[in-house]
């Protein structure tokens, strides 16, 4: 029997962002169904929630249909790190595209609201900075990142078409680089790589000359933004950039991590990755106005918390 409690489906709930989201939804008194195929997610990320009677886990691949009864869906399932999403590029696109169709079909049937975890990668290697939502992007259709970028772009198209054609209540968040505790230590993402290399005293691997930029958002801020978007008035559908506009070069990030960990690691420069975006910084004027949201955790503070996590002190 269904009670008054809001039931929320989180796909990719055993991943980095998904596990933080599940935690925050439970804290609000919601009932949470975490669906994950454990490709990049892990049971360790969700073990502490298993005793909660409002938390349920289901091993399932969203490229297959899913029939459950829920009020809201956060669609986060998809590997996010380049190393992981390029491991099986066909499956990555299937997860984004067929997964979106299935979750949108589910939202349509249950008349629920659905939020898509889209990405700054829809802008590709952007020629304008910071990137506003109306920038159409510069993605190389044939490059190694396209399986992810084009999959996410097509998912956005599907969201808007289900909204226009079937009246599905949608929310689309374009998430920029996010970091924090529970990042996969070996998934190749830059923050976890640099911190772990620094803590082990190993060389810090900079791809290219290190002048490329990223803007890093602490996980708690990001989750707050996603939940505000889900809660917002039906007229707010996005796409909205959610990220921290504090832009840094990758070289500066490496130097900061080395200084903060007190490491003796050297910086080593390796060949640049193919199609690696040279700059990335969110224009957050729209999300500020629509959701009264902006990041609150400065990079150094978020790095300190993440370093504590990887050192085993948190
Ligand atoms: P993650 O790899 O830690 O989590 C993804 C989760 O999805 C994992 O638990 C994985 O096992 C699961 N998954 C993958 N394919 C699946 C499938 N077919 N069926 C069911 N589950 C599946 O990544 P994350 O950083 O937590 O990212 C979560 C979402 O946010 C992704 O959609 C990603 O594209 C998006 N995003 C993340 C960032 C970031 O910086 N972390 C930036 C932009 C967008
Ligand atoms: N779907 C699902 N769960 C549901 C409802 C639909 O997984 O509760 C899937 C279904 O398998 C279908 C897809 O979502 O392939 C799209 O559904 P839609 O109703 O839009 O399309 P149709 O069923 O008409 O092809
Ligand atoms: N990067 C790096 N060394 C690493 C891992 C990544 O120099 O060990 C660089 C990478 O080339 C890119 C940036 O850091 O320019 C961010 O990479 P990440 O994989 O974290 O995210 P994305 O490229 O998807 O933004």
C-alpha cells in the first residue's frame, strides 16, 4: 500500500553523486529506491544506508525496461569518468539514450517528475567562456569522448520531446566537474588522481601543458543544486548549468594539491589527451536567478575535506 511518503528512484544511486543524493533524500524523510548495475558504483558507497527501512537497492541495468511505482526519478546512471565511459563506448551511449527512453517511459506512466543528470560535456571543447546554457557547443562526433557527449546530448533531446509530446514534467541539470569523498580512487578523474598520487608520493601526471582549465564544484553544493531543481516550480525545466565558476588551470590544481598534502611529488607532463577540452567554466546566472542557488564551498576547503577522505581521516 502506498503511503504519503514521497518515493524517489535514483538511478546510478550506488555511484559517487548518487550515493550522496540517496543520503540527502533519506534525511528528508523520503523513501528511496536505488537502482544500479554496479558498473562503476559500489556497495561500499551505500552500505551505511542498508539498515534504513526507507532505503531499497535493486541491481538493474536501465537499458532494460523497469516497472516500479515512484513519484520522482533522478536519472544519474552513466559512467562519468572518461576512463570508464570509454571502456565500453557502445554501452555508454546505450545507457544514456535507451536508459533515458526507459526512464522517461516510466515517468510518463506514473505521471512522476524526472530529473536528468546532463553534463558540461554537451558543450564539447567550448569556444566561448564561461559557457551559458544557450551555447550550442563544439563536440567532435567521431572522437573518443563522443560516446558520452552525444549520448548525453541525445538524452536532453529526448527529455524535451517527452515534455512537449507527452507532458512529462522534466528537469535538466548540466553538471560541471564535481569532486569530493566517495570519488572512485582509480577512475582517472583529475582530483582523485592528483590527491592519491600526492599522498603516495608518486609523480603527479599532468596531461598536456597543464594550461587547460576546469571549474570544480564540491559534492554537497552540487547535490543541493539538484534537489532545488527537482523541487522547483514546474515552469523551471532547464537546462541549467550547475557548477562552481571558480576556474583553475590543471597545473595550478596540481600545485595546490601538492602544497596542501605536504607531498614531495614532482609534476610530470604527459601527452595531451585527444579532444581534451581546453577550457570549462559554468555561467551560473540562470541557476542563481531560478533557484537562488550558488556554490558555498571554496576549492581549497573542498580539497581539504577530500584529502581527509582519501587519507582515511574522514
Ligand atoms: P559514477 O560513475 O560514480 O556513478 C554512475 C553510476 O551509474 C554508477 O553507480 C554505475 O554503476 C551506474 N550505472 C552505469 N551504467 C548503468 C546502467 N546502464 N544501469 C544502471 N546503473 C548504471 O559517476 P558520478 O560522478 O556519480 O556521475 C553520476 C551522473 O552525473 C552521471 O550521469 C554523470 O554523467 C553525471 N555527471 C557527473 C559529473 C561529475 O563531475 N561527477 C559531471 C557531469 C555529469
Ligand atoms: N518503460 C519502462 N517502465 C515503465 C514504462 C515504460 O521501462 O513503467 C519503457 C518501455 O519499455 C518503453 C519505454 O519505456 O520501451 C518508452 O515508453 P513509452 O511509453 O514512451 O513508449 P512505448 O511503450 O509506447 O514504446
Ligand atoms: N588530467 C590530468 N591528469 C590526470 C587526470 C586528468 O592532467 O591524471 C586532466 C585531463 O586531461 C583534463 C582535466 O584534467 O584536462 C580533467 O580531467 P577529468 O578526467 O577529471 O574530467 P573531464 O576531462 O571529464 O573534465
